[in-house]
């Protein structure tokens, strides 16, 4: 009833092992660098506009860009600079508020 095949039905000449193509580049998402740039811009806006929301958004973008980075790429100067800049912006905004409270008393 059934069809019987004798021997190996596969064709050894047609079997190709998978190998990554040589022209395929490693896929990198630009969102990590975008978040770093956004953090720098938001930190700058926080300092110049004296807005705490921009400072917290800058810190959030820094954390997201750090979490998005892979182990193969080192922690770059841009990421470290944006982290320090956003922390500095928040520090300046909150210490300026404390100084204004002391002056009013």
C-alpha cells in the first residue's frame, strides 16, 4: 500500500549548511544614540528653562540608553556625559530652589 523508498532519499549534493552572509552587517538600532542625544538636549533645556520635568526626562533617557546598550559596545563618552549632565541639571535646579527658600526666610 505504501510507497517504499530504498536507501537515503535525500540528495547530498543539495544539502547546504546555513552560514551568515558576508555582506550582512550587524544590526544596530539607532534608538540608543537617539536617547543619548535626547538626554543631552533635555538636560540643556532643563538648565536654561529651569524646568525640573526636562531634567527628570533627561535622566530617564540616560537610563534607557544605558539599558539599551549591548555588551559588545563599550559605555561611550556620550552616554557618560549625558548622565552627568542630567544629574548636574537636577542638582542645580533643586539647590537653586533651596537657596531661594533660605533667602525668603
